[in-house]
C-alpha cells in the first residue's frame, strides 16, 4: 500500500431518479432528490460449490440474483414520489391505491471521499415501493426523522444491473457514466 493515497467514504448526496419507458430509456428529465441521509445497497450473488475427488473442485458463479437499495432521505417530497412511485397529485394529495403499478426507474447518487473526489453509484432498472412512516413527538432536543424508501432492481435488457465509477480512476468521465445509466437522456449543452 506504500505510495497509495488512503481513502475512505465520508459523505453522501446527489440522489437523482429518472423514469424509464418499456425500452429502458429515460422519459423526461431526471429529478434531483435533496436531503440524502443514508444509502444501503445490497447485492446478492448466487454461487455454489461443486465437489469432486473428495473436496471442493470449483466454485460455480450464478451471477447477480438480487439488488436492492434502501434510501434514507430527510423528507421525500411529493414531486419526487411522482417519479419514484408514479403518483399523480390530486388537490395537493398523494393518493395511494391498492392496484398501483410502480414505474421502472434508474437512479444515481454519490459518496464523497476524504480526498474530495467522489465515488458515483448508478442502478440501471428498478422499482421503489413506498416506505412506512416512523414518527415521534418532538422532545426537548429535537431529532430528525427521515423518510425511507426501498428499491428492488433487476438487469436491464443489456444485462447491466449497476455501475460504480470513481473520480480517481483513470478515464473517469461523468457524462459517459450518466449516459450509461440514464439511457436515451440527451445531455445538456
């Protein structure tokens, strides 16, 4: 490790969500959802052991079978929920119905490193379901009570589940990363 800069993730922000159409292309403009508090990305990879000659012969790869993202956010506003959950506001109300169909979305967020550079995370195709509410009365010393939402992701038609890129990697290009996650989005001039 001699000569290498020691890095650690110390921050989290820049959560964006974009609605996808049936061809996994972005519809409209990605929406920035400020107030990101936490992100927990869980990747499940299926592997199996193959036994031969009285021992482990090979570890078989089954690929990524599940990918989920739990986001904690200071306050997920209604206009963000319109993208996340496909809601239509009626007279300022978020109306949830038993037969809701949630839209596919792509999402990006970043984590700051102690060096000032960022690690960017992009999840290509998934659905966020509404979270519950866990609220408490205000005490003498108020504490924030963030919203939480869980997204379950699947491979896109091209097989991509997620992409991670680092600003300290040679060849880093944020425009190419955004274009790869937000397919079909026309970049701003």
